[in-house]
C-alpha cells in the first residue's frame, strides 16, 4: 500500500491553486481597500445600518484583532469586523461588513445549511485533530479499522465544506442585493469593487472544498488498498 496515496499530486496542485487564489483575494481586498465607498461609511457603520434595517438591532458590531478575521458568531450573536474594516470607509470594508451581516440574517431566518454547519463545527474540529493520527497509526500498524475511521472523518470534513458553499454564496448574494437596493454601492465602480472582493473571497471556499474532496479521495484510496 502506498503511503502518500494516488491523489497526492492532485492535492499538491490544489494547494498551489489555493495559494494563487489567496493572493488574488489579497490583491482585490487591497485594491478596493484604497477606494472610498460612495457614502463614506465605515465597515462598522454599514454593518450597523444593515442590521438595524433587517430587524437585528440587538446584534452588536465588534472590532476584532487581525487582518481579514471578520466573521459572524452564531453562538454569541455578534458581527465581528477586523481592524482594517471596522473603522475604514472603503469599498472592501463595506462589502465584507455586508457579507458578515448576511450571515446574521441567515441566522435570524434559520437557514438550514447555516444551522447544519453550526452543529457540525465543534465535533468536526475535534475529529479532524484525530483523523491524521488515526490514519497514520492505521498505516503503520496495518490496522484497517483505524484507516477507515480516519477516512470517515475526512468524509465528514468534505461534507462540512460542501455545506459551507451555499452558506457563503448566499451571504454574499444578500450583501450585494442590500448594497445595490440601498444605493450604498453608489456608482458602477463601487458595485464592481464590492463584487470583485466578494467573488475573490468565494473562490477561497471553492478551493477549500476542492482540497477536502481530493484529501477524502486520497484517504479513501488508502483505505481500500488496506483491504487488499
């Protein structure tokens, strides 16, 4: 049985592609981070406005350290914006803030995919810490059962990434619809910038799914070969 698995070259290829996609996101974010949005609103102000107009005035907007660490916390019910977006009136900050509020709206309407992702997050994070150890232990000791357990955990990770795609795409769709309808995008340039930032971010989730798929196929092949 091969130790690396037949899909290792594909994994390496996707890894390189992911780095390129991350670079594309960084460039798009930096480019439109230097362009002020039409109404000179900071990310925090855009988030607050969008939350209030969608019946979520009780949801706070908080600043968190780091770069592109923006996220919505469905447990604490908070919209968290990174330092580079919280106080900056850029097109990038506006787009990212609206995207995170999109998740808050999903939470309000109990979007099934968001609920499922939340239920999977904690147990999967624990399981994925064990998966490589189980896989390695199974290969070294030739215990097929451990390898199949590892494969099952990688399969669960693939499902998580699959569920994440509609959640992220829908949040971006809600963001763009709101910004356009509310006129916050302003000119065609603002609309182009917001779409460019959100599309670049979406590609990172597609790359994450592709990596999870390749890893699962690789581990599945190793598990099957262990039965031979």
